[in-house]
């Protein structure tokens, strides 16, 4: 009887070893001074600077990229999807006022191709550097028979820290406060099941279809990485009282803003205060998508919101502009009338 090896079953340990050697310098390039271990150890060690905080609170979040991965597979382009992964996690923990400290990734593949996987990790490293956190470690699982050979799953986990008395949770929001919307980079990482259906199933677009109004190929627009908002918060936190923040992901403004609005208040949003990027208009037109569905599926051009006092509105927008974040006053806070919803879009 022929001897059977692990490689015969579809798992290549030599390729995994090659992959670790390829990504080690990439991960190390993101290390902060608090990192205590090298890549390849069984766990990642991070020495928290407790002298920097009176009462440090660790804040964590985990997320994935969803079916945007399918577009990376279709285009065989994998160098930006890791940015999306980091953004989805760090933007979430940022809403509590957390400084992102470190990041872990989980990559599961049908067949490990070290060079392709290296591109994914490169993107994660770019995102970590943008967010100021260390890529502390991760897990790569080769799972033949579970995933198709050229497909993979990607998940991430971020940990940050905030001073206990500086945690941002929306509890200080008051009537008259204003809502600042920060521009998105397009679709970010939500709504792609609908996007793929409209473009590639119903209308048979090609990846390299050139869209004049977008001034780029369709795939270039769809794979634009999710914007990371850490530098926006860093620029504001010492100059403006930030009362609440929300990451506008699945559910759009309609579902995400109410998560930080306390009972008895309503966020009034004026959609005419910013220009909706053309990609959303195209999706709505091609799919005949109802407006309510658009609002609950996509960010519609606003990737993040910050609530501040009315008197700090102009200062906030100017600081964000100087930090290369386009922003708009998109609404304000009112007292709710009886059973009125926490958000009203006008």
C-alpha cells in the first residue's frame, strides 16, 4: 500500500513555513515598542504602559470583510482586502475612544499559496500602520475540502485602550448637539452580496468595465479599501469634546447612529448636506433598489460620524480638513417627541 502524507491530503507544511518566513518582516514593520514577542511564538505578548493611564480599560472588537472577498477572488487581487479587515475592527473600537494597540488575524484557505497570502498580510500591515497598532500575530489554517482552492476566509481581532473616565458612550449627548459626518471611501465593506447580484448576475458587467462617471474600472471602485478614522480622532480629541461616535457599516446611518443616541433624544439627519457618491446612484438605478433599502444597506458616502457641541462644529470640520478628512455637518440632536424614533432622515 502506498504511503500517504499530510501533503497528499492537501495540507502543505513546507508552504506554511515559507509563508511565515515571508510575512515575519511585514508584521515586524508594524510593531510598537510594547510588543515583547517575535512572530512564530505560541502567543503574542504586549506590555501595556500602565503609567500612561490612571484606570486603563481594554476595548476589543472582531469582524470580517464579508462577501467583498468574492471580488478579490474574481479579480485575483489581494493586496487591499487586509486594509478592509483592519478598518472594520479598529473603526469599531475607536467609537469608544480607544487607542488601537494590537491586531490579530485569522486566515483560512483551501490551498495555501504563500505569495498570494503574503499580499493579504501586506494589506493588513498597511491598515495596522494607518491605525497605529501592531500586527501581533495570527493564525493561518489550510483546510482542503472545506474551502475551494482559490478561496479563503479572513477575520480580525483588535484590542485598544482608553482611560476609564474618557470612554465615549453617548451618555453626554444633549439637545442642540451637532452631528459631523466623515466621508467614506465608497462602499467600504458592506452590501456586497447585493452589489455582486446587480452588477454581475443581473447586468453581466465585467470586472474591467470602465465607468466614465467613476473615472475608473468597476473593480477598482468596488475594491477601494475601507477608510480608517483613527487619525481623525487623534487630531480632535485634545481640542474638541467628542460626545459620541459611530462607525457606519451594515445598517447604514439608519441603524448605526441610534446605537449611540440615548433614550429621549432623536438624531435629525439632512441628506442634502453631502453629495452621495455616484457608485450608490448607479447601484440604485441598475437594481431599482428602494431608497429605504439603500439607507439600510450602504453608508451612502458617510463612513463615520462624530457628535459634538454646536459651538465646536466649525472647529471640528477645520481640524478634520487639515488632517485630510472631508467632513460635513449632517444633522443635529433634538428631544424625541413621544415614541419618536432615535433617528429621522429628512
